[in-house]
C-alpha cells in the first residue's frame, strides 16, 4: 500500500490521538483537526487521500463538508464516525457517497482496514482511468493510421485502375495491329 495523506478529525482527544497513531504506524502521513475551522484550514492548504471525520464536531456541518470535498476532490476516501448513529445520519451518509460509516465505539483494526480498502479502491480507479486514457489515445492514433492507410489504399487503387485501363487500351491496340498484320499476310 502506498503512503497516503490522511486527515483525522475528531473533537475527542483520545480518539483522535489513537487514530493518528494507528494510521502513522500503518505508514501514512497523518494530519488532525479537532473542529470544523481546523478541518477547513487543513483542506484549504493540502490535498488528502482520505478523511476520517466525526460527524458531530464544533463549528462544522459534516455533510456540507462532504459536499465541499466531493466538489474539489471527488475520489477522496471519506469515512464518517459517530457516537450517535441514527437512520437520518446513515441515510445522509449513503446519499453523500461516503466510503464507510462507523459507529463508536469502533473496532480500530476494522476502521483501518476499511480506510486502506478505500485507498486501494481509489488507487485502482485512478489506474483504470489512466489505462483508459492510454487506450483512448492509442485508439485515436490507430484511427489516424487507419485513415492514412485507407487514403493510401484509395490512391493505390486509383493508380492501379488507371494502369489497368491503360494496359487494356494497349492490349486492344496490339490486338488490332495483330489483326492487320494477319490480314496483310
């Protein structure tokens, strides 16, 4: 797994510290925030591969934050955590296309595995997009070459037909000369 830049946002100091430590041990670059304004400040200054955000934090509307992140970096892995799960927040998380929605207390290993799976999925999607772009470029090049070859073939065909017509005329002339020569003999 490649080293990822992860933002951990939680107003609970112990949860935030634990998540930061676990993601750092997993080899990731970790930044943290404890409030909405801190999150916005970090998001304005850096790009993140993944965000692990507590839904309820001071000075923040989590779903507005998610919409903002989706507008600027649509493939960021978003994992929401909450100590107060509800049907409404779950449905909003689904509508917001978050990678995972985790209730507290959470299994730290499962949370890390979820983030890393999301990061691998993101990496695969980016690789697929890169390969698709390469394939499209190769297809454009092949289409250009096909067009060029069709042009050459058309020119060669016209040239062949002209040569063939000239040969037919010459054969016809020779046949008439042969008939005249036979008639004179």
